[in-house]
C-alpha cells in the first residue's frame, strides 16, 4: 500500500533527513529501524516537489495504525512531523459461506471486508482462479463444487482470504446389489451379497429378504447355504438427506446330489446290465 504526503519547511533551513514514523511513538524512530518492518518499508521522495510516499509491503493486521512523515533540518537539528498523520486501516478478507450444501441448492459465497471496496474481486477454488470477479460467488451445488474457496481483491492477489471448505451433500443414488461368487449356487456353498451406493455422507445399509429385515451392514453373507435361503434379496441405503432401495436379486439354491460319481455309474450300469 502507498501512503503519500506533501511537506514544507522554512526555506532558510537545510533539509538533512526525512523518514516515516509511527504516530504516538514517543521516540519517533525511523520505521526501518523496527525488526517487524525490515525489508517491508520503502521510501519514495521527490524533494524538488516536496512529496513523499511510504510504501508498505506484505501488510498484516498488526500494521493498522497512523503513520507520520518526519523531517530534520539544519541548523540546530530542527525536527518536524505531520499531524495527525495517515491512518492505515487493515481489513482481512473473509469468505462467508455454509460448510454443508445440499445438492442442487443455490448458494451464495460472499467475500466480506469492513472496507468499502469497489475493486474487482478474484475467487479461488483449491488455489485455482475462477472466472468470477464479483463480491458474491453463486453455486448451483453440483458434487464437483465441493472444495476450498478463498477470495482476494484484484491487484492484491498475494493477500487472499483464509480458505473455507464447502461440502456438497446428497441422498443415496445408484444403489445396487452384487453377488459373490457369481454363477450357479449349490447347497452348502458360501455366498456374499454386497451393497453399493453413492451418497454423501455415507449411507447406512439395511438388508431384506422379500420384505423381512435381516441386518445392517455393507454386506450380507450366508455360509452353508440351504434351499430355504432361496429368495429375493435387496438392500436399502439411507442417510439424513434421503433413502433408496436397490433392485432385488434372486438367490436360487440348487440341491446337491447325495450320490458320488461312482455310485451314479453303478446305478447306470445296473440298469443297463441287470
């Protein structure tokens, strides 16, 4: 930021030195002598026109105060400084936005500051600049809108606001059941049914056979399966924003022959050769 002033002094005196000070600093010390201003202060002066500029880099909230221009003349080290000085107001930018947003809901993010800024704003998502230059950023809340958002004033991109996280939430969708292993199911096999669903936050999964509740959990396993386990199975996914049931899958358990391969051949041979 630049703070400028003009000055005059008695022409019978010789100007020896000029510098900027903190107002209300009893010692009236040159700003450049303070460690916290080291490498951040730049003086630009035109003694012919009697103008001076204080350029302050990498401003923080701690820099908010009044600054005065001080000049020293000869003879007798006459010293003057301008009153009341220049008051620097530092306003940190802040993004106002809800943390959780329901999918398809229109939401506005606002870049807030206590200053009356008329400059264009710049918005960032995950550190990447967006093509939006207004004080408010409107979102239609697609899933891809989840991320970290910050803003800055054009020309001061090195001073962005702290980033805020926005998460788009939505009810369960694309709920389905898969069976492992696939293929024919025979008595005494082991079968696992798995439920998948796309939701945010993650959904609670319930299992049903026909319309009878079985258990909670992402999977439903049947060991030593029997013919009475045959039937239609489905899962239901639910979170605080809604629920969705999968299509039913049919489990058809085949009976397993009690005879061995050799016993079957003996029966066949007995029939053919009595």
